[in-house]
């Protein structure tokens, strides 16, 4: 008889890491710049963290972001992504393309944004650099006050310590290759 091993969710792993390091939610909020309520939603699996939030959480918890994601059972992860796509309004999905880049400065992600939608929140900001390449669709990448409208096969490289935001400006899903460099 096959034994089923139940994997812990991303939120549960984040909470387990935080508590094992005796870090309060308030301290984690101050270390990451995220609202306490948002961190609670992440730990309760009510909200999936963005790439930027995942990177800041990983840094604050002293763990590689890919390690946080790879512990989740792939079947569960696929189901969650599919469910998130069905339920989302202003949401997006992402997949780590460089899980083997353990403790490296360069990370690659495949990001999908639904038509005519923004990524949630006021914008993202994290130490390092970011490269965005449009695989399909159209996206507006706002860096600070500057708007960059990109379409398929166009790219942008920018300082990710500046507040930035992505918006799908087209009528079809937008797929992006996003590469982050974090010192």
C-alpha cells in the first residue's frame, strides 16, 4: 500500500521558518516592508506572495526563494496555479525557471498576467536589477514615473530598487520572462 506524504503549503512553510527562527510577524513586517496583515494572509494561504515579496521574505528568513517553492508537491502546485488562474481578477501567476539556482543572485521566472489587469498593490521594489522580456502579449512596465509599453519580443532592463509595476494592456494573457538579479 502506497503511503501518501502530505506536503506543507507555502504559507505553512513560511510560518514554520519564521517561528523556528523566533521572528515575530511584526519583526518580519519591518524586515520586509510588507504590511502585517498581508504577511498573515500569506501565512494563512489566503494570498500568494509576489516574486518581489517572495524574495524579500526569503532574504529575511535566510533561505533561498527556490527552496521555499520546491518543497511544495508539484501536483499540488499545478492544482493551485490552475485554481488561481480561474479565480483571479487582478492576480497573476509565476513559475520559477531556475530552481537549481540555489543561493545565487540571478533568478528566472515565467510570469503570466491576465488581460487588461495590474499586478496587485501599489508597486514593487527590491534591491537589484530586473530584466523583462515579453514572450507574448502586451505589458506596460512603470518604473518610477516612467511608462514603458512593450509587446512581443521587446525587453526592458531596469533598477528594481525603484518602485515598479506591471500592467497587461492587451486583450489576451501576457507572458513574460522575468530575470531578477539580487545582490
